[in-house]
C-alpha cells in the first residue's frame, strides 16, 4: 500500500526521487503495512483510525478540470505548480471537461478529492459548459469543496453566476486582439496576495455584471480597471483569478498555492 501510493504521487506529479521519499516519510513515518484502505490520504478516509493517527492531512488529492481545445493536453505547467510544495505530498488528476459525467459522477468527488482547479479555456462546447457550471456552482454535494478558478475557468464561473443573478446580455469584454502576455501588479489583502501576476488573455469579465448582491465578490480589477481580476464566493471556498499563478513569478505563485492549501486544510479540519 505504501509503495503503491508513493509511486502514484511520483508518477502523477512527475516529481523527483526526493518527492518519492518525502511521500513515504510524510505519509507513513517510514512504516508500512498498517492500513487496509483502498485510497490513502483522501478526505473520505476520515473513518480510518490509522489515518487519523498518521497525519491525515499529509496527502492532498487535487482534480484539475482542463478546458483546452486539445483534450489530450496534459496541463504540465499547472500540475508542476500544484505539486511544487516540498512539505506536502500531492496527487494531481487531470480530466478534460468533455470526459466528465456531470450529471452523476461529481457526487463521488468530495470523498476522492481535496480541491478542484478549473484551468483556462480555448474554445469550449457551450452545452457541456452550461451543465458543468450548473453542477459546480449549484450542486449541494460540492458546496464545501475548495475551488480555484484560473483565467478562462474564472470567466466561466463569473458568467454563470452573473446569469444566475439575472444579468442579461454580454458578460465579456474584448481587451486585446491576441493573447498577449502581460504582467501586472496584484494586490488583494483579503487573500494575502501581493506581487506580479501574468495575464494571457484576449477577453475579460465586465465588472458591472457582478453586482454586490450576487454570489461572487469582486476583490480587484485589472490595472486598466476594464475587467475583473480576482473574485471570491461569499459563502463557499471558491476563488477565481484572471491571471495565471502557475506562470507567475514569486511571491504570487507561492501565495496563491498557500491560499489553496489553506482552503483544503480548513475543509480537512471540518471533516475530521
């Protein structure tokens, strides 16, 4: 069991042999053969006394929902960033949004994953996207699931919330003729974010489509004040960033990752 899990972390994250050793040390204290669970380190294992005794928060299992035009895109940079912390063992699963059974499958996610990360978009199927957003935003079984929405992932959530709040018409504004790379200062004291973040987009969410009465709170705009920069859900652990933290320099890359892990740890504490 121990070698299988450590190998899983190693294979999924593409990490070094040190990460393999760290996984064994962090998860099991160098010991083997105690637990009979089929899944290790996942929140749903709270019934296992062995896991409660041996660092139940040692492993986090993150589900990345890819919205890439190419369904086979591996999301290497996002996976590398999510698994970059040296003090935690991370299991990252990447699923393309078109392969998910949005009507039935997501009910198992709270017991399988610690958080959901919505990646950027490059041409999505509108009908599937509507079902996806309706499930992620409104399904009660996901209401305590931490969710980090990046770039197009944030835009989809913002547009869905805006329409749920009664907004009619366009939610997006075109900002550039191409997906130019731009770096801007990001300052969000509510989330502990302060530094340089990388944008790579043509469109953004219009600030006026998310009124104070809707489910999302706008924490900041982009430098030009033309589109939404960061949002946070009023009652759920959902945060969205227009920029790409996985492509940004420090300290923002580490700050956003620490924020995501803090959300996961809060959920783990409530479960245990």
